[in-house]
């Protein structure tokens, strides 16, 4: 394959990654390979078929606005962080494992912001979990020692908030949850 052909294929890959990001999706090697097939490539068993790993590496190095992440399944997924943030990409990837998704978000929010998260948040976009998934995830977390830090508090209105005891102490998490749930007017 000539340098010009390689550059053309890299441009096609970059465009496919950006298009997927604009659509709010991560894209993997197989989907990108299918995209390249539209560029009149020889079949993968014919000579002259490009090395996808080399093309993807070249695409990433030539396009600083593109990124790769290793999925929880082990697959490498691609996105454009300016169109689909790294945080959002991580959420999309973790949707396949609601337990992991909830635990990671609770830990990240407890550590970075610090704040507990309302349980109902996980029913909303971008999480889009159904109540049964949330309930099953909480049961799994309660039984697993690797999730021993994930805890909850209930506000005076009955709202449940999750937090990580690695990053927030229970009294402070309860105060933050109450404040978020009832607002400053009811909780001076």
C-alpha cells in the first residue's frame, strides 16, 4: 500500500470515529474495518489488505483530537474527546456492567467533587438503567467485599443517596445529601 493510500484510509478512519462520537457512540475495530470496506479495500484474506492496528495507530498519531480507551470487555474503542468526553465514553463503556458503572460513578463523585449521588440519577440519561438493574446491582454490591465502601444515606424526604466511604465520611455525606435534596432554604 502506498503512503497516499494509507493516508486516505487514515482520513476515512478519523472521519468514522468523529461521526460515531457525534452520534454519542464509541466505535471499535470491527465497525471501523466495515467502514474501510466501503473504500474498496481488498478482502481481509487477499494480499494487500492493510494492517488495521498499524492504520489505527497512524490515525491516532496523525489526529490529536482522537483517543482510544480499553473497554471493560478488553476491546479497544475509539472516540473524539472534543465531541464525546472521556467521562461520557467511560459511562457508555460501563453500561454493559451496571454494578461497575454505579460503583465507579459513586466513587468518582465522592472523590472528585465531593458529593453523594441520588440513586434515581442512574435511571436518567446517560445511565438509563431500569429500577430492576439498579436493585440487582445494589444487592450485588452489598454481597461483594470489593464494594464494601459503597454506602447510602436517606434524606428527611426519603431520597436515597449513594457515596463511597473511602472518600466521604457518613455524617458529611448525610449533610451533603440533605442539602442537595432539600435545598438551602429548608436546611440553613
